[in-house]
């Protein structure tokens, strides 16, 4: 009886060992899988990498002139030989989890264009962000004549932008925000509902909702705190503007990172100088971290903001008079506050 039992245990051990052996062999920590090198003869830089739920890898940055975008060692493939835009261009390339090239996109105009952020949403859409100057191709079709955000010479200098493509590389929409000065997009996040948060630094009056003017009040219609200010704008997954914030003090303040948590909070981090508005209410007199004269040149900061999503707002509004619907309405009215 005991011998029979031992035999069963041994058989189970064999079965486990059969399953365990290949797993152990293929999942050893630190095993190199593959690498890719992209670029041309000029200056090319990768700034951010993202993955989607299927394991695809998206790398984003900038290239100059003809550039290998699929990593096969030449720049003679479709879309690779694109000297038309001039100076540096935003690019991103997509590879599957085995390193097989899927597609690449190049965006930009005749001036300096930089890809600084890339992220994906739960549907596999790819969002690329950064900064561009003047008329710029934002849908990746090789021209800058498609109107909307693409043909925005009005702001001047650099403008902050983002473009959205689906998982097959089909263009969805793009937004451009900024002022007449040099506006630099450095940070990007996408939350679990697909809301897109794009951040950067700029000075003075600026279009923060992407409608082409800087006359919408709130954070948009502000001469700013002086120097560069931290800004971020939130758009839903369809590109509808939700709200924007401007933070900073009299010197230059710069956001380098944005992230979200599972409760929908938005966290922005970067550097500020001296007294600085950290809650986005337009002053730097609220005490705490805001009213620190600082530790000297450039201090680290982060600020956390809640975000009541549009879907939650709609369902709450259907229950007339509930406390939550009043909160939602107040937030909807204060979109640019
Ligand atoms: Ca190539
Ligand atoms: Ca175009
Ligand atoms: Ca506007
Ligand atoms: Ca404040």
C-alpha cells in the first residue's frame, strides 16, 4: 500500500518535472532576447519605450533625414527615406514581442521636432507626444496639409503635440497646444480609461485645450508666473478636452514625468524654483510645499490631482440632485480652472 502511494507521488513528480524543465530553461533571469538599432547618419535619439497588452514594443524619439526604422540595417524600406521634413523628425517604431517589425511612423515639419513620450491604452492604441514647430505632419502620411492640429503655424516657436494611432498604425487624431514661444512637451501618461495627459513647459498665454486660440480663460488665459511654467492638459480617449493645469513660480519650472494611478489620480513631477503654485489655483500663497522659498536652485516637486472621469460624471448626472451630480457639474464648469 505504502509502496503504491510512493509510486503515485513519484509519477506526479515526473509529471511536474516534465512541465517544470522547459519553463526553467526558457525563463532564466537575465537571458538576453534581442536588440534593435535604428537611425541614419545624423543625430538620432530614442527617448521612451512602451509596451501594449499584446507584448508589442514601441520605441519613440527622433531621427534626422534618411533613417533605418525597422532595424534591418538599411534605410531603403517604405517610409524610411523621408528627407522632406527637414531637421529632426519625430518617429516611433513598433515591434512584436519576438522583435518582428510591424510598422513605423515619422511626424514633423521643416524645423526641429522631437518625440519625447510614447504610451498605449487598453485597446492597443499608440499615443506619441513631444514637440514640433510650425506646419507639421501629425498623421504620418508624408505631408503637412491635412488641417487641424497639423497646420498650426499660429502658435509660433515649438508647440506641444500628441498623435494617436490604432494598433494597426491607422491615424486617429492629434492635438497641438502652446503659446507663441517655445513650448516643449516632455511628459505623457494614459490612464486606465484611455484618458491622455500631455505635459510640458511654456510661457505666457497659451492654447491648452487645442482649439487653436488662447482665449478660453482659466489656465489658458494667463500671463503665467514668469519664466517657463509647468502645464498639463487632459483629453479623453476620443480627444475631447477635459481640463488643464498650470503650475510654477517666477523662474523656470519644468515637468519631466506624468503618471496616473488606478483611482484616476494624475501625478506630475519635475522641477520648480522658489515660491511656486503647486495646486494650480493661480497663486503661490497656499503654504506647505507651495510657499517654500526652496532649497536653492531647482527643487524636485510632485503634485497630485483627482480626475472625475466623464463616464462617472454622466452616470452620476442621471441621478438628479445627488451630491455626486453636483460635484460633477461643478467640475464640468471648471474645466480650465
Ligand atoms: Ca530599413
Ligand atoms: Ca499629414
Ligand atoms: Ca484654446
Ligand atoms: Ca496655489
